[in-house]
C-alpha cells in the first residue's frame, strides 16, 4: 500500500511491499503523486517495475572506474585495457549518467571518435563500455531501462594489419629517439626490429632475464601465457648494456602504458615516421624471411603459434622474390 504525505509543500509517495525495497518519490501536485503511486504498484505486482534511481545519479565514468579497478585489474592484458578505459574516462561521454546514455548519445560519441581513431580502436571502446554496463547491472545492482548499445552496430574494420619500417625510417626513428626523455625508447625499438619482441614483453624484461654470454633473453608471462627464450642481436646487447638497472631489476621501467604511448607518439612527430611501434614486429618478420630464416625459426623467436597469423606479419617485396627467382 502506498503512503502519500505532505512534506515541504510537496507530496511524497512511499511504497512498501514485501520482499521489495522501499520506494520514495516526490511530486508538486497531489494528483500526480496518486497517479504515479497507482501505476507503480501495478508494475510491481506484474513484475514490470524498474527502479532507475541509481541509473539517474551514477555516471558512466563511475562504473568504468569500478570495472577497471575490480574486474580489469585481474585480466592478463590489464595494462592495455586500463589505458583504453582511462581514455574513455577522459572523454565527454564519461560525464553522462547511465540514464542519459542513450543510443543517440553513443552514436554521436562514435562519430566524434571517427575523427581521431581507427574503426578497430572505436570498436574496442564500445566493447569496454558494454562490459562496464553489464558489470553495473550484475554486480552493482544498477537497473538500466535498456542497454543503449543494443542498436549500435560495430564499425567495419579494414584488413590493414601493419607495415614494414623501411631502413631510412629506422634511421630517423633511432636518431630522434636519442633525444627522448624516455631514455630506453631507442633500445625498445631495436628489440622490436631486431628481435621481434612485443611491447609488453619488453616492458617486463629484467636484468636477470638477460644472458650476455649466450646472447639470449628469457621472456616471462608472454601474451600467449608461455615463457620462451629468444636470441638477441649484437646491436640489442650493446644497447641493453648501456641501460641503468632499477631497484626492482627492470630494464624498461614504465608505470603506465600511456606514458610509453605518449613518448612514442612524440617520436613519430619528431621523426615524421608514422609507423606504429607494433610495426617493428612486422619489420622483424619480413626481414628475417628475406634473410633466409625458416618459418619455424621466425615463429619461435617471435612467439607466433599459428602460421596464418605469422603470414599476416610477413611482408615480402616482389623485388626480393624476383632476385631469388633469377
């Protein structure tokens, strides 16, 4: 039974039902209070009532932060996902309450993102928002009127995988990297180009993982979950020897992934080379293929498990094939 009482020149409705939390709502007109009370009680009886109170006061950034700190933190790719989540938190859409987060608002967000990012990056942002909304409903007890992403289609992603860094581009990158405040950036690029290491593998390297005598390194907790031992080029060894060792033994200290991204993006502007850091792995695979390495050797060094994936990383020029043929 609903109770309606006058309070501060307004009419407050209080609905108490067994096995149901108490519902409060205030109206200026008494007839509006009675109408809402009747409608709400009927919806409760029919199991159709949705309490959207929390959705009206909870912002998207609030649940993104909770999702980041309670769910994402336990994932293997946490550093990478945290970077993506923080980027969404800094955007305007993060200040919208969950009740304001309509399909139209998300559509406008996507249109703005198209000016800055690739379809793949935008799709990852959409996925994160969707995961955060599901987390809010399942674990935070926040009721949503409907999922605003229901009618949002994922963007079509191009088949672009990566590019090879040309020799003259490599010279420019390494030359300008020497002036970066991220003192180990040059060494990281060399490890990518010469040895095929992923960014995450580089950032986890410790002094104890390097065997200078055998010119090898042990990569722990890699992307596919395995530990592997790889060879190091003489150029890479020379650069690693120049690096100071931190208290925890890390050779490439970096607390935040976006710090690395900031300095590499800065390097792109300085050098005029627009290739991504991940393109160093494409460069490694392509160069080793033209140097006579077998597919098995390239896969073992780079940590590729599937031949089909490795083929996407290997870009062999027709000129090389022509020379080999003749």
